């Protein structure tokens, strides 16, 4: 049976791979359309992936301690990513 830590790392890896695919799709959309919004979208997805990866790495490095710090890092990167995604949708 996998421990909760292993399940967390597996789900984080799946989320990171999915996010990288989205970054690639946004970059391809930028190449096809040359719309600046696609660059903002790809940056947003990249920051969301960075949130996942940095939180997972931080959890492993700190032996799954300091939950407050891990959440702060995750929320900071995620917020930045979602702001870029929002900007890509609302900007003209």
C-alpha cells in the first residue's frame, strides 16, 4: 500500500506533466497566432506548474514538515500563475 506521501508525489507529478502539456499548447498557439495573450497564458501555466513542483520538492526536502511554509510557497506561485491566466483572458 502506498503511503500518503507517495500518493501526493505521484499526483503532483501527474499535475506537473499536465501543466507542461498546457504550457506547450499555449506556446504553439502563440506561434500560430502571434497573440500576446498566449504568452501570458503560457507564463501562467508555467507558474502553476512551478507551484506544484516547488511544493513537492519542498515537502520532500523538509520531510513533509513546515506545512505553513509549503502552503505559502504553493499559494504564491499559484496566485501569480492564475493572475497571468486571468490577464490573458481579459486583456485585449
